[in-house]
């Protein structure tokens, strides 16, 4: 993976994370880095769900909507876990 691929993944992850936070309003712990990480991880979750639960094939890669759905799922889990610590 090259530098530009990594940079592109972070930018897309940030956009997906921001969209997930807009669609799921509320107080969120974390800032810019956490938002990008949730978006990137959401894409991975979306890919996993598509490949294994929806049987889309082993070369399936999550699109924007599936990435946002994965990020929303992770954001809910993050809020539950972070909420317990406070």
C-alpha cells in the first residue's frame, strides 16, 4: 500500500465517519482522529458483513452506504463502551 492509498483511505474514512456522526446525532467522545478511525473501521465492518453475511463474494468491497452503516454500528458500540467509563 502506497502513501497515496493510505491518504485516500484516511480521507474517505473521515468522510464516512462524519456522515455517520451526522446521521446519529448526540454527544460523542473523541475528535478528528476517532472520527476517521470509526469511518475506516466502518468500511471494514461493511466489507465483512457483505462478504460473510450477505454472501456477496470474496472480492466484495463495501461501498459508501455499507461503509456508513458499519460506521454507525461502530459509533453506537463506541458510545456504549465510552459511556460506561464516565
